[in-house]
């Protein structure tokens, strides 16, 4: 099932967790919190990446690098 179907099951029942099965094998469970976290991740704006400073070890030693 997809995320929307699972959310609908949680909204229309009192279930707090749903089993995840593959054939007849139990693989795990999905909780209401899992659905909320997945929904938040889908709707959250993308994080800005931290800028990494360029370090050229062949030019300067790390402690003597001109940019700290």
C-alpha cells in the first residue's frame, strides 16, 4: 500500500500499528508516527547544504591554512 492508503486506514480505525508482510512472513510494522514522519519529510522544504571549505593539503598544512 502507499502512504495515503495507510494514512486513511489509521484515520478510519483505532489501529496504532499495521503489520508489514511479504507473502506469509512478517517483516515489521508501521506506526502512526512513521506515517507522520514520512509525511513531514515529503512536505518539508529541502535543507540547505552546509558549505565545505576547500582544503588543499598539498599546498598548506591544515593548521597553517589561510582559511579557518
